[in-house]
C-alpha cells in the first residue's frame, strides 16, 4: 500500500512500488471507477483482444463475437473519458 497526493491540477502520481507491481507503462490508459468515497483504477491493455482472452479465460468466442465485445469495451471506455 502506498499514499499519493492530489496536486493542484487534480493529478496523482502512482508510486514506483505500485508501478512495478502492476507493470503500468507511461501513456497507458487507466479506467477510473468511482465507488462511494473510493476510486478503483483499472489498467487498460492496448490489445483488447488479448485483454478479453485473459478476462474470459477458457471461454472460447467466435471472431465476430469477439469483435463486438471489443467495440463495446472501446465505446464504454470513450464514454468515461
């Protein structure tokens, strides 16, 4: 666990120990989800197909279903920008 401070432009810095644990990269997009008085940060992978495969595990999808899922995830991410 680490503590970070919100600066005057409402930015936070992810401490080095946390960056190493979650393997975050410069320029990587992060989804922020408000939960009451907390915020959950989710690292977004650049390769959505790979992220879906990792998330779904052993569930196999057809190419068209996977494309629809990728489009849906992109739309939801853009809505949150």
